[in-house]
């Protein structure tokens, strides 16, 4: 079975496709710091410096989803689903001018998922 750490809702894919049309190649990055806290931000590829401390969790509709290693240590036992909600966030994420923002829903990994994804 193919286990994944991240998924995306159909509503969020609609917004993601609008952003891809306007901005081209994109990345998701989930930080744990300023602005909307641990909300995922979407940025133009190359607009954010990624280094060895950024973990690639997966791809959502062709867009890489990264998280900083420090944040990943807290979230590694969860499955994340990216969704969209109405309202302006307080981040630099590209969807903000559309009057919506990306959010995450999380759940604990099943024991099988945890074993595979965290190599136990």
C-alpha cells in the first residue's frame, strides 16, 4: 500500500490551479513561526530558500510540500490534509488576495502508516 503524509481536498486543488495559472511553478511550505503559525503557505518556486533543514513531505497536484525539520519533529506522526477556507490569513501566501487561505486538517497516522513512513 502507498502511504502518504499529505493530501489535498478538491476545493483546495481548484485554488491551487488558479495560482499555478497565474504564478507558474509553486511550492508549499509549512513553518511553525510567524503569521498564521503552522498554516501552509504557497509561494512561487525559488522565492523561498530551501536547505537541508527542509523536509519534503510529498507532492500535491504536482506541487512539492515542505516543512522545516524542527516542525517536522512535532508533526511526523500525523497525516496532513490541505484544505481551503474563506477569510484572509496574515501571511505572505499567494492565495491571500483571493480572500481565502490554505489550512490543514491533521490526524494521527495509523500504526501501519507510522511504521512505513517513520521506518520503525
